[in-house]
């Protein structure tokens, strides 16, 4: 569609406003981020994993379709971390003939079981998603002799499930141990449990796990296979210092593949949390990620950690499983795009968005329950937009220096806007603009027509010609349905999560890049647009 036609389409919105021209380098700027393969990845709550994946007799094909969609865009299906709070409640019972038996204690959590037993059928779930790599979370939290015995009893089953078809990515031991002596859900370590205490415990039990593997799956005990993500702290300012943890010898055995941290922008019930002020706000994202970047810089100077990829092994919008009306809205999808791309641009090499059955911030609800209907949720469309923008990163691995894709943040003055550039083989390929000015379609009668901002760009003259435009759209920031990426719906109801082209959504737009490298693109408030260049 020609530029004039784009303006005609947008004329149904409100008045146009124009921002200053934005200059974009034709080559990646110094320090541009290099995302790992599977940058768009997921963390799935341990107790919820059988719901998301199914089992051998009833595999969850809906979930698999959604993962395939992302893999088709990035060249690698998302990496799946199986863990979370319930990993440190989970006790293995080899006699149990079902995947899990859980008891919810409402005084601790209404979202997941805090008494949890799992049996051999649990491991069937690792076989239902072809071409997918997993990390399995072992329980470190419960440290009674029976819980430790159950941990070791589970190892042969875990290695049998993950030791074939390239399913194993890494292992994990313990979820957020920096909260073990402070958690409101139950203190599991004494007040004098220090960084050195944690390191000693972690080294001892990873050693014991390796011993069991050597007797059952010796092929998984080599230096290239026996690897972990660690320390999986809840953040950067809790009761254990991640820097001191590394200085105390966490990686003395050289078996850590990824430095993993967790991050949430805020809390579901935190006072003052709003869609515009907390999520649809680039400055809040920058401030939140800054804590992780400071940690990664400090860790890079410690012997043994230099060169290890820094990832977010668990993250999402608001801790405590998200807030309705915020975490499940289109505004949260836009936040997810900004958050993920800002991480990518700053060399947080992979991001695992956390999921759980009935969680408010889910990208999809995997099964029908009495709390939530099965379906694709708004945040998934943000995942798709990120994957499409980053493109094929299958060559960017932890063990190579390949730089076939890099991402750069383009600073803008308005905290409700963000822009990014994607480079392929050091050449500019795509530019994205995210307009996070809140527009609530449910208040359209009082807010009036949806405003539109025109963004002017200056790119190299080599980009001259027509550039296609792809849009992430919904009726407004408060929408929870009716969302599309480039005219595609991934709804469960249409084709079980596979992409379906909608006839009532405009596609095929283009903008003209002038001979001097200038172009402009119109972006309605509460939406995002990608301009696909030919440089």
C-alpha cells in the first residue's frame, strides 16, 4: 500500500502529531546487543508444566503450535525453563502414577500448590514438543534428608527424559535462593545462611547429582553436557549478594553455562502500579533493567564469569503472577516488546517470560479451567512482534562469536515511546517504533478519536526505495482480544494457535525511503510498527 493509502487508513484516527527526525546508523553502534538463539523463550511454572505440554497420550498441540510460530521467525524454537517457586516445593515419589498431586494453601498462594508431589509420568511432558530444548529445575529449597533423597531419586528419570533428541539445554538447582531466609511463603534457611553457605550447598548437591548421572546417563556428565544456569536469584538487592556469591566460588567446577537472574517491573498488588505509569513507560523499563546491567558488568570482572552469557531465566510484568486488567492487556504486550528489545539491545542475551496455569500475565492459557479459558492471550502477540523484529538468530550461540543479528536502542525523548534498530550481518534491516501513549478504547467516547504520531527517520541512502510496514495492533491499550500482528491472528479458536490472515485488517503497507534516506511512518497511540528496509 502506498504512503497516501496509509494516511487514508489512519484518517479514521485522531489528529496527527509529528516528532523530530530520528537518525539511525547504517551499521550497529558500539555495544549493540547480540541476542542468543532462542532469545524469545519461556519459563514455565514447575507445577504447571504438564498442563502446558500435555503427555504422550494427549500432547498439548496448541502450545506446540505457538512455540513453532516463534521458532519459524527466529530459526530456533523457544528454550523452555521448567522451574519457578513450585520447583522448590516439588518432592519426587517414584511410586506416584500421575504427573503431580498438589495442594493449594490459600494463606500462602491461591495460584499454585505449595505442597507438591510429582511422579515418573511428569517426565512424559518433556517428549511432547519436538525440537525443543529444556532446563529442568531441581529442588534446593527443601533440605530434609527425605527431600534430598527424593531429589537424587528423580535424577535418573530426568536424564532419561532429557538425554535424548537433544532435549537438554542445562540444569537448574534452586529457584531464587536469595529469598530462602526471607520469603513470606515460608523461611527455609536460617538467618545466618550466607553467600558462602549457599555456594557450599550448591556445589555439594550439583556434585551429588553428577554422581547419579554418571551411573545412569554418563553421556550427560561431559564438560559440554553437564551445565547449569545459576544462581537464579530473584533480583539484585535481596538477602544474598550475587557478586559475593560468585566471588565465593559458585563456578569453581566450571559447570555454569549461563548467569541467570530474575526480574519483575513491579508487584501485582503494589500501590501505585498502573498501565501507563508502570508498564507502558520506557523510563520504568530502563530503570528496572539498569539493576541487571549493573550486576552483569560487575560479574564480568570476576574470574570465571567473564564471557558467560547473562540471561533472565525468569521475568514478566508484575510479580505474584500479574494483575488482571494490566498484565493481560494489549498495553502489557507493548511493554513486553519494549522490555525484551531493551534487554536485547543491552546484551541480556536471552529472556524467559514466566508462565503458569491461570496466571494473569500468561502469553497463553494452555487448558480450560474454572478460572480461565484456553486461548492465546495479549502478551503472546508481543512475543511474536519481538521474534519477527529480531529475525533469525539461530547462529548466535553461547559458544560462538557469530554476530549475524544485533539490536540497538534508538533513544527518544518521550518516555512513552521507544525505538529500536535490527541489523543483519552488520547492515541495517529493520526499525521499530513503539508508541506507549495510553489509549483506552473502552473510554473512546470521552477520550475521542485515537491520536496518531508521525515519526520521521534518517537512514543511509543505500536504503532508498519502498519499505514494507508491519503493525502490532489492537483497539486500544486496554484490549484483551482482537489483537493482530501484521494482520495475523494466532487465536486458539481459529486454527489452534497457528497464524490466520484476517480479511478485516489492512496489510501490505509501505513507506517510501527517499534518495536522501529519509522516510516517515504514522503510528497510532498504543501500537507499534516495524519498517522493513532494503539497505
